[in-house]
């Protein structure tokens, strides 16, 4: 059974997702210069996917894929830690939204995937700034960002964004962590605080090879980020959906229940048996998310009319 926001059940008319060409060019960053666009290769509707490069105020470039379905509304997808826009969750959700006639944009945060800059373990608020730049880019292109969706660390980022900017009506948190002080020993090893204070960094090794470096600054940033206090600042009219797998070994499902306790306008959906990456539950995840987005699109359109 799918849990979604309450509201009237409405049959979608063909006109609701009518394809409309954009009437003006898309611009990048704050400079208003035309972006570079190349067609992404895909077995599904390749003509509807475009690579978009957004220039930030510091001249770093964020790279993403626009799945264009002709809707004025658009959904932004945010990946997790040490992941990219090409993660299975990001690509599958974008495809599911596209099949439902909803435009979406999946992108790489600074220092990840194709985007410029250096990777940082913490710096949640820097990724909030990345998301803000992306949203402003689409606002300048006369698009309405209806919802922001984030997985894992991206789930924390979309919640932090909503706590700061108050301009998004729907936030979807997929397997986000409630207590950012948790899970560090499993990733960094015992006595990680003592070691990082002594050396200034810890190198994370995976499968016998170097994966990434955690600096004292980035670790301190994570430890100082308070998800509880931030979530209390989310507007009451902002709808928040939290989805979590019951068998998540990375972030315990209990974290989802903590979000449900403190976010006033909140819905919780637990996917039984799902792990952190929803390995064997991609279809159910897509169904939950797409139904939420379609219902909120109808509610928002009804309110505006």
C-alpha cells in the first residue's frame, strides 16, 4: 500500500501533461550566458534528455541531465555521499518521472561526478548552496521547481534547503540521516576524533585502495550540522515525505521515525525489506515517489487556479 499526501483523487487529463516547447533559451549561472547543451545517449527518449552546465558565482560548473517532458514544473534530484547523478536511484527516478510526463533534473554536487571543485565529506551547507544555484537557474528559465528529492546525504541536503529558503512546497527525503554524529565510527574507524585531530585528516580505504580523504574541517562541519534544529525551521505548509528501507544497514530506519516526530507536515513510508540503495525495490520506490509528485502537482495547480 502506498502512503501519499492526503487529498482528492483526480484522474489526470491528457492536457495536464501536454508537451510545451520552452519559449526562450536556457541560461547558465548568474551571467545569463547561454549554456552548453549536448544530447545524452539513452535508449529511452534520447531527444528529451539534455546535458546542462550551470556556472556558479565562484565560476565552478555544476553538470546535470535535464529530462524534458514539456511541463512548466520541474523536479530536482540530489544524489548521496560519494555518488553521482548516474546513480541507479537518480536515473530510475528520472525515467519514472519522465514516463509520468514530469520534467526532472539530476545533477552532480560540487566535487562529484562531472561537476567541478573538490570533494568534501561534510559541507552539507555547501551542497545546499549548489541546490540553490540549480533552482535559481530554472527560475530564470521561467520554470517552477515543484519538488526537491534527495537520497542519503542528498536527503539531508533537501531538508536543510527547506529549512533555509522556504520556497519549495514539496520535499522528498529518501533514507536521510537524522543524527549526523552517528555512523562515523563504521566509516572512519575507532578513535577517529583523536586520530583526525592529531593528523588533520583520515584517508578512507576501500577494497585495499584509497577512496577519499576526510579533513578535520569537513568532519567538524558534519558534526556541527544539526538536522533536528533545521527541521524545526521548515514551514508548516511545506509537505515532507520520508521514504526509508526497513533493512537499511547504512542508516537505520529509526532515523525516519525521528523526522516524522519533528516535521509538522510529514508523511512516512517504510519499504519493507529495502536496503539503503533500494537494490531490489527500485520499482516500489519509483511508484511511491511518482505518486507523491503527481498528487502534489495536482494540489498545487488546484491552489493556483
